C-alpha cells in the first residue's frame, strides 16, 4: 500500500486534523521522529508522512482537529529551534480518496537483477572505476550537447531522430568515439553477458538528466535496434522501473515510432511492475524478454527510496546507451509487442 494521499481543503476556512508543513523533511536532515517530537506537544499524532517527493514537505496527522489547530497557531511562520531553526510554513490538509488504480503506488526496489526476475535483465555493479567515470564525463563535456526540453543529449554512430523516433540507417555519423573503446572491449569480454562477442555496437546516445528529470515509459522499437541494449550510469543514481502489459494494448498508432509510449502510464490495471536501483558506474543490459516485452522508464523524482533509505538524486546523471542498429525486420518471440509483425 502507498502512503495516505492529502490535498488542500476544497473550502476556505475548512479545518482539519491534518497539517501540511513545508520547509522540513528528510532532504534537509530532519527525520519523521524529529518532526513528531515537536508536533506531539499539541496532541496525539496518527503519524508523519512525506507530502511529496521533494523531501522538504510533510503531512502531520493528528487524532483530534483541535490539536492541529493549536499547532498551526503556535508554529506557522515561526522559527523552530528544535528543527534546526527552520521557519515552518503550515496549512490545513485533508485526506483524499485513493483511486483504485493507484492503491499500490510503491513498488519494491531490487538491488540485483536476479531479484527483479525479468528474463534477459542483467546488472553489473562497478563496471568501471571512479577514474574511468571521470574521464568519460570529461570527454563528453568537451563535445557539443544538443538541448531538448528537459535534458541534453549527444549521438554517435547514428543520430536518434526524436521527430520520427527512429534512426536513419542511410546516414552514418561515423564510428563510435575512441574514448568508449575500452568500454566496448570490456562488454565483449564480460562473463555476465552471453552472445556478445560477435556483436558490433554501432550507436551511442549520451543523455544528461538534471535532478527531477526522468524518462517516460517506452520500449525501444524492435525494428530499430537489435536484441542487446546496454546502459552505463554515470555521476548519479536512479531507480529504473519496468512494466509488462500482458495484452499488448500499448501498441502505438504510428508504426514508425521507435519509442512506443503508453497513453496512460499510471493505469496499473493491466500490467506487472518491477524496479531496480542503478548506482553510478553500473552497467545494465536489456535483452530478450526484458528488451522486447517490458516498458522501462525512470520516474521523474528528486529523491528515491530504496529499502527504506532515502537517496537524493545528484546534480546530474549521465547515461551512455549502446545499441546495434537493426537491418531488416525483427523476428523476435514477442509478436504482440513487435512493430515488424503489424
């Protein structure tokens, strides 16, 4: 079950036993117990909950409405010494109904690929060293970035065309840059991966994500790229989630789409959901079922929760995604998800 959902009262002047409290939370070093120790002075508490994903706003829920009223009167707009001298901004908040399709809005986050139990999904921790990470970041920062609406990208080998969501196989940008050659050599010799020795990865997309920016749910179009897709995480961590739609209803209307997005990514009535934590310097492989049948995406969060621990996103996260451009039609074992079969 997810955390209780709260919102503003519909009517001005409406009282409540719940308070929305801004300028305190895990992101500023204040635990729920720290906050509770201050607010419990005004009455019995039901609990302290994160109000959103910022880590700087909480809901303080009382048993009695009068307790909330007393706390708001005493603490709103005041500097609180017990909470690091922070000035608290408080208003009433009301418990809202939880839609059925969002009743389980939290998914357990796995640390290893084996715990995720998706065939074809592999994760290697510390695939590169901290020094190699720094050198790769310096190499791309010396080259021009292309700015999208929320992130920056670089393309090598073949340009990924966001207007057609595909690559133009007749327009090769040249070989992949020399600074990734050691990475490609290590991939081909890594014992964790099968059937990689003979594949020549010829397309690289470098993405830079600022805090709070993720990736929308998608499956890389089958006809655009071959079976193996590698993603190297640099600089910052994130959670990657996976969704399997059993009936294939997600299939896009435009057959040429290389990133097939679902129309309502929050409708959980017909999919299986899994998640994995990607630390810096880790290498993820999508192959087989994981590559062809599961949507993957990165939630648009500034903080992530992994096994009860709050992990704040770094000032930037950079990913290197290596693919092999496909020539001809896809002949995978997942026709309900395959654009080559339509």
